[in-house]
C-alpha cells in the first residue's frame, strides 16, 4: 500500500507553502524523513496524499553568520551541522547534540528542523537549541515570524504551530561572545538504543569575580515538553561558580523537573539519582569552555 500519492520538490518556501495549501490536511513537509516515514509506515501519522520535500530550497539548507546571529536552515542535515566550523565555534553544545542523534547514516539525512518539528520532550537538537537561546523562523501564507524555540511545543509530538500550514524555515543563535560557553550531555541506555534517559544543554556567560553572569538550562525528558529550568537559572544567576555547584541549585532542579518512569527509558528513581551528576558535569564543561577576560 502506497504511503503517499504525490511527491513534490519545491525550490522556494513560498512554493512549498502553496503546495501545503492545496490540501492542508492531507499534505506533509518532509526533509530527511527519518521520523515521518516511519510514523507513516507504522500508523502513528494520519495518511497523506502529498509529501512536500523542502531539501531543494537553498535558504532552508544554508548555514551562515549575519547580523550577530548564526543562521541554520531547518533542512540542513545533522552531518552538515556537525562539520560546520562556525557552529563548532559559536554553538558547541549543538554540535555535540547533533552528533548523538542516531547513527552515521541517519545523521547524513536527518535534519535539525525535523528533530524540532517532531516535538518530542527529549529531542537532542531541541534541548541544545533552547539552551543556546535559539529562535525559529516560521513561515505561513500570512508571512514570517521569529519565535523562541522553547515556545514551539504543547505536548509530546504536538507542536504549538500548525504543521499543515506552517514551515520551520531556519533557526538563529546569537554569536558567542567573550566569556561564553555551552555544553550538551546525554545519558542513554547501553544497549545502543538511541533514546535519552536524560539529556541536558547549558549555555552560560562568565562574569567578574568568578560569578555566573547569565545562563540557560534545558533538560529532557523532564515533563510533557522540553523543559527550560527557569527557577534553577534564577538560583545560580549572579552567584560564584563552584565546581560542586551550589546545593540549593541542585535541589531546585530536582523540584523543577517532572520525571516519571518509562518502560523504554528508565525509572523515575534512577533519573533522580543521575540528574545531579549530569547537571554538575554539563555546567562545569560549559564554564570551562567559556574563555573569559577575567581569568
């Protein structure tokens, strides 16, 4: 049984939106297809008549720096992201996250936009982007808008935007400045199952006197949506950095996350046990990477 009837390869975002508009409830955007095609095959996605392939749209595969931002096309492959020197320089946490998604063959075709658009609470690319203060550009027939990546989710597999009428075109991350660093770490099952027990991305800026001037922390899966740990950030902001990390911040983080037992990942108790260590290692790595004039 055919999983779709028509396969289109538009060359512009506007043409892609027009293709979706012909039958918005029976068309779907596809790039690498590593999630969508499996979902169609296994019945987790409603049947479609048309697949709209966005990988031939130049602006959606481009990676460049402009106006103080690192721009990454949503249809850029994970492989291209991993090897890009500008991303390695300005968003090291994202490089690390993309290097952990799937295997080599998957990363050759899978895209960052697909990872975010799939709307899973522990998407590695998603968690890294949120920690890096990233925004996503959404395009629809009404125009384009930039929104924080952390606002794109309503629940597991449910984005806050309408995938049948809107397309993620690109992401932008502020260029890394002096005294800034990022890191991403993941704990996963040892049997080669490529899903996270817990993952975490942290970006921070070092201030004078060895203080944490600014930071963002993202964690998954720690609730129905990718979690930005705002209360834990508030505890640490303006405080002196301690390699053992202020215990009040660790306790706040344990209160802030919403962990549960998953038959595919781990127990709630195990996640609670490893979270403090994951947090300490990730934030210490980000701190050490933050080249600072205060040293």
